[in-house]
C-alpha cells in the first residue's frame, strides 16, 4: 500500500484538474465524474445552454472506454506485457492529444462544435482509463475521481474518533482517515490549480494534465506489475 500511495495521490490531483478544466472550458462537461453530466444535461436542456451533445455522449463513451481498457488488460496479460504502465501511458497520450486539440481549436464558444466535443470525449476516455486502473490495481486506495463517498467516510471516521473507538481499531481508523484526507486534498489542489490556470492562461491550462499523467507513468515501476491481478 505504501508504494501505491504516491501514485494514487498523483491520480487524484490529475482527476481534480481535468474535471475542473473540462467543466470550465467545455460548458459544464464533467470529464472525470461523468455521472455528474446528468445534472448539467438537465440544466442545459431546460435553460437552453450549449454542450448538450458532449453531455449525452460522455457516459456511453466512458463505458465503452472502460470495456476496451479491460479487454486490453487481458490482451497484455496474455502476452506477458506490462499492464499498468501501458494503460498509464495510453492515458498520457490521450491527455497530450487533448492539449493539442485545446490549443489548436480553443477557446470554445457556445454551441456543440465538433472540436469541443472531440476534446471532451478524448478527456473522458483518458479518465475512464484512469478509473479502470485505480479500480483494479489500486483498490486499497481511495477513489481518485469521486470524492463524495470518500468525504462521507472521513466524516464518519471523525465522528467515531470523537465518540471513541476501541484501541484495537484506532490504528486502522486513523490510517484510513489519513489516506482519504490526502485523496480529497489532492483532488481539491487539482481543482484549484485548474481554475487558476484557466483564468490566467486560458487554453494553455490543458498542457498540465499530460505532464501530471507522465509523472504517474514514471512513478509506476515495472516491478509493480508482479502484483497485477490476472
């Protein structure tokens, strides 16, 4: 678990950043927390705002990307190739492509342009791969993209500590509280960084996610593949 913690933290920062950058640049599109698009889609339909096509596509694209990532997992395992490193590199490549699209075609005005939709779906696919990697290979760590359940558990653990927990449970509760607090803080840092860079650098804010994704790729060691589930 100690080896997983730095990678999990980097992924949380990236998720918060990508979600916020996409939301601000692409008319309220959630690229990491795709089910949130149900809310923004409803608002767009009622208020007549733009980005409806991307919000409709986000969940099915996310689902297809998860299935393909899982099939790629099995293909790589069957050939004795590195799974996590391959998927992390693929995510990096997609975010790099998203940065190129943003810089080439952004900023994106009102409407469901093909360029904005393509950018959004590229980012959704990248974050789907991250979700799959985290779910399968970092299952002991808090989720990197969805913080509602993590925040709920943090508050429950704080309440338990106030009330008092048996001595034999204290270490486990404190360790979980630390892990989850770091995940939420990392996600929040990513959100804040994306908002600031979008405000001051515009489309150049999309250059940061591939850099962070590359850091995650470099952080993962080949030796970690020995623990990859079959």
